[in-house]
C-alpha cells in the first residue's frame, strides 16, 4: 500500500492551479511532483515551487516517478493523454470534463478505463459538484425512495464572461461552447442525483456574438491581468446560448438551459428534480443548503424521516446528515455545522476519495467517485446536441454506444 502518490499536472491555465490547491489539502496522501505546460511562464512558476517541469505532457506521463496524472489541458487532448496515462500504469488518472470531444474517442477511453480499473487503477472524470455533501444527500434520498418517481428535471447554468466581443477563449473554437463547457454539469447532476439520463433531445441554439477579436498568441481564460495584445477579427459559430429539451429513460421530461451571455452571472447554476413525493433544488452558488419541496399528497403512512407537508431546507451539517441516514453525504461534509464548505473543498473531497482508493486506504466499492461512465454519458449527450444543431434543431436519439444500459448502475 502506497502512503502518498506523486502528482503530475498537465496544464496550469485556469483549472490546473485549482487542482493543485485542492490536492494540497490532502497532504497526507499526495505530493506535488511535476507540471507539464508549454508556457515558459508556467514552467518558471512551477520551478519556483520546487516542482519538476516538462514542456510536453507525453514526457511527464513517461516519468516513472509520477503515480497520479491530472489532465487539465485543452479538451482535444483529453482522450490521448488519458489513454497514455493508463497505458503507463499510473495508479490514478484524473481527467477534466469534457472527458473527450467525440463519441468515438469517449468509447475508446471507456473501454480502456474499464480494463484499467479491473487491473487496480482509478479513473476519475472531474465533476466538481459531486464533492459537495448535499448533492450526495439528494442521491441518497432518491435511492431511499424519498423523491418518488422523478417526472421533471429543470437545470440552468448562467455565466457572463463571453458577452464582450473582445474576450476570447479556446472554448469558442468549433460549433459548441456553452453546450460543450457547462452543459456537462447539468447532465451529470441529473444522472448522479436523479439517476436519469436523456434518451432523446432537441436543441434551440444561438451564437449571439458572431465576431470576436481573437488574440494573436496565447492568453489564459479568467485571467485578472489585463495585457495589451495584438488581435484579429474572426467569425464565430459556437453557442453562447442553448436550451435542451430532454426525454429521459423513465419517461420524465426536462430542460437544460446554458448560456455565457447573462449579465451579472459569473457561475450560477441550479438543478431541480421534481418527484412524485418530493422536489429537491440545489444551487452551486449556495452549496450548503438544499431546498426540499413537499406537498400533502406526498405524505406517507407509517415511518417518516422528513416532515411531509412543509418545505424544508437541508443544511450541510454532519450530525444532521448522519442522523437522517445520509452516510455518504456526511463523509463529504468536512466541517462542523454552519462552517460552510466551498468550491475548493468540493474538489478536495472528490480527490480525497480517489486518492484513498488509489493508495489502498479504502476499497473501490466503498467510494462513489465520478468515474468514466459519467464522463461518457456527458459526451454522448453532447454528441446528440451537436447532431440536433446540425439538423437545424430537430429531435435526435442519444447514442450510448459502448454501454449496456440494462446494466447501468444508477
């Protein structure tokens, strides 16, 4: 059993440093070791921290001293780097979403990851919100039957950072931006919390800002540092708005709305699951409370762990969660009640579970980790979104190739 894993980070733009900060909280089972980034400034930063540096991700992955690889570079390389890291025999591979850009690549990663995990490795698709306690409580409520049959799903994710035509991001390349970048959060939330996946969908789509000034050279997303750079005017096709109407495998209906053109919204997303017994609503901007909507028609006879006629707020409080039987959620509530857990805490708790499995401290079946399947489902939905857009906004079936849906564990 390994006591600590040496970590290597691919990409230190926006999300890479977040990974590093979050993993640092798990100092007892992880050690920062190396960074791969082709930006000389990022390499110098890593060297100043005493880390080994590589210009190419492939060189870092080949280093036998590295036990865990965090993939936080551009989306188009996720598939190749994930497979390369698994082939190199790393104990843990953490891949940012989207897991891959194409369904074909997702099937390849899925098949390799299933073999890799059977051999003792751990593959994780980094779905941040799953590190919060209350989405896990929602999942446990659903499994216990507290929500009943879920008939309605409502999700929205709003940002404003791409309203300005002078702002550029590599996420704008191609025909999908909001639907590629932030839709996976809502899709995965419906799957993880509600046990639901879309089988059919239709998309209403808008680019809104059709021309942008693109920097000639490299820039970082969400950078607070304003640097004058030369730009060129380019045509843009990708969406700043998509509304996705879904039919789910249980006959339920729902809508996912994603946009990066909503003034004053930096990172505002919310998911609602409407069941025959109860509704739950959780908002990522206020992660320590979850509303439980109830109606007298949902009242059960006999034993109850929740009042059945009044709307409730479930608080991120370990004793409360434990007393209600939400044992998984309680493990993700790291502080005493009314000591709020936040963004970095969610990353940290996700990584902690993955690292504990990879170091042999807990068994794989004891940890509910966002793995390859949740990443694959998100890619399959993105593929259907792209096909609906290409068809001019028509209903399409979601292609879950590579998955036996009858054996899908929810």
